């Protein structure tokens, strides 16, 4: 197990009062909470801060944490012998019912000893102790001997898919690690391969909920939910807005001026498109039904945005022709500047 | 190692599911609907169906409330929903503006 210095994370001394810990947490939470903060690393930082606070705000958990001694952050360490007894017995007198409610030994001796510690994270350990205590407390009110039900954890994962996969539908494989208890009540991370079919027509940013597919509930408590976020990989050519697609179409100045027939790529191959003479830059041309398919029926549209590309290097012949055009043309794209200047004076 | 195969579909939530996901009492949800900040489909409470947008807002607000240990009354919840909704709209508009804009290829 890797050590984390919860006091250092919150920026408080080891002797800090509960009030100081709470204050330090609130300050950092407002700074880093992913729904509030602009910090791109906010989510990671908040997780750390939250984990530290959840442990230190609870006097019993804080005592158990302090018993672990001081180590360097990131250092591999093992809780001192008898720690789990302390955690269970002494400090957690009230927790017995709750802990054993998790099926057998709760955090029983076997759970924390030896090999059991390596694949466990400090945060999971304390989160679990916290849950055990909370439910033990609740159970006491319901009467002794009752089993403590607790809902499983919700999970949220992001699935990155390509535009083509969104168009055709796809099968994704999620590799999740679900915390689960074995028959002895030991906490394990169980790798789970979760295959999910994404039907055609999924859009960027779409969120889907799979009820009951999250973490397992305890003692018949309901399972948590699994939330899936769809994120589309950026496509080199197309940009997606819902089911509509957008494509920049660079044309030459003479194609824009004289008109042209141009092959335009779509998701189902190129189509020939007519650009009429005198097409200005920025004109949006719609190719109906060439966007992403919608879940039930119908398709989005493909919008082609004309972009007039100008050569940056000219050979002598081109230069001469542009020169000739400049002399022959009466076109003045800035005519309105003059009119505006007159009006103002 | 277990393997499960599931199909994801856009989901609608009943009022019971929504209260669970949002971590709110049914009374609060009813008030939020009356105020107009939540707009489920369906006429009577038993027919109410909340779309995934409402679900996302509710989950986001719940996360803020729980993480920051805020105890919000319906008035403050309304404000929370409205502000989050506004942020969503602005972010969507910003994304859309980026999508519709000509890409700078220099």
C-alpha cells in the first residue's frame, strides 16, 4: 500500500483541530472542484483533497490513520501489526456490527493481513471503514442483529469512439475494476470486462445510464449505476454538431468565381457537388441526409462550408495573369468603406 | 472475470428513479417542477419522464452538494439548476461556434 500524507494534502498540521481541517478542505474544494474550477487538473486534485478530508474529519478514522505513522508520500508501507484490531476493536467499537454485516469477517484479520494489503488503496480502505461505521450507526437505531444494507457505488466512464463508429454503431469494451467483497469479507478490486453495444446515432457528449450495472450493493442493498459518456474522437475532415456534420471545402478563387463541379467527401464516399459561379467564401451548402444517422430513423445533414483558398506562391505565368486580372477587374470588395466614410463626415 | 453485454440507449427516468439519481426528496422534485426548473414529459406525476439532460444536471448538482457538504433548500436548488443549465447552454453555444467557424488552416 502506498502512503499518502493527508495532513500535507490539506495543508494543515498534525495537531489541527476539526474546525481547521474543515476550513482547509472548504477552501481547497472551492478551488479544485471539477464543477467549479477552471483548473484542468482540478478533478485529480479535488479527489486527493476529498479523500484526505473524508478520513481526517472523522475522529475515529483520523485516529486509525494517525496509527499508521509517518511515511514519505508514495512510500510502500504496511500498517503496523494489530492495526486492524485497533481499527475494529478499540477505535471502532461501534463498527463491529456493521463490519461483520459485510459478509463474514468484515475487515476481519485476514482481510488486512499480508498479501491482502498490496492491491488495496489507502483511500478504499478508509472509505470502506467510513461506510462500515455509518451503517453500524444506522443499524443501532434499527435494532441489533439487523443486516445493514448499503447501495453500491456509481461508476462513470467515458467511451471514446470514432465518427465512423458513431455512424454505424459499435461494440466497446470497458475494462473496469469494481471493488467487491469475497466470502471472507475481504475487499478486492475485481477486473471486469464490460462489453457494451453503442447503437448507431450516438452523439458527442451524450450520457447514458445503465441502472444496476455499477458497484455491487451490500447485503441486498441495490447495486450502483453505471454512467457512460460518449466522446467522439476529432475527425480530420468532419466536425459534428449533434447529428449534423460540417466540412470545410477549400476552393480556388477561379472555382469560386467561375463555378465548378467538385468531389466532396462524405461518410459514405465522395459525392460530386456543383459550386455555382460567384460563390462567396463562407457560403454554407447543405447535403441533406449525409450527416450521422439518428437512433430511430432519419439522418442529419452535411453542411459544406466554402473556403476560398489563395495561392501563397505564384509562378511567373500566374503572377502575370493575376496582374492582368487586377487591371481588367472593376470588383471592389471595400466599396462600403467609402460609403461609410462619406456618411460619417 | 465476468463479461456482460449490454446495449446503451438514451434513457428516460421515472420520478422515483429521478429522485434516487438526484438525491432529492419527491417533495423537492415536485416543487422544482412547479417552479418550472424541471420539465418532465407527462401530465401526472406517475407519468413524469425526465430526459437525460435533466439527469445530468441533477447529478452534477448532487455532486457539488455532497462534495461541498451543502444543505440547499428548494430556493437554492432552483438557483443551482438554473446556473448549471445556463453554463451548459453557454458551453454548447461556444462549442457550436467553434464547429461552425471556418477552421484556420495556416
